[in-house]
């Protein structure tokens, strides 16, 4: 979490400082603007990380649910096949001449 916040703060500071200097502001005003930009972009990056983490968690949950459903379907199919084979075996033992 701190990594994204730190990277966002650095990017915000650098971009805001560059924009302020290029717009011919004084150095003190440029540094103040860069500090505000640092805080704003750092919080935006923090929010972006939270959203990305939430989406990743949802993907993992969905994949796990789908895997469980596939395993349950395969188990049900295997059970049905086993019952069919048992019924055929019982029928063959009941009618050995057929």
C-alpha cells in the first residue's frame, strides 16, 4: 500500500513542480503547489490501489467459485456414470443369457 502512495506522491510532486515552473511561477509558490499536487496524486493512487485490489479479489473469488462448480458437475457426472454401470451390471447378472 505504501509503495503506490509513495510513487503517486513522487509523480504528483514532479508533475506539479514542472507545470508550475513552466508557467513562470516563483520557486516558493511552485514548491507549495508541488506539495499540494503530491498529496492529491498520492491519495488518488491510494484509491486506485484499493480499487485494483478489490477487483483482483473479485476475480479470484469468481474463479474459485467456477472451479468448485466444475468439480461438483464432474463429480455428479461420475456418480451418474457409476450408477448406470451398476444398473447394467445388475441387469447382466439378472439375465445372463441376454
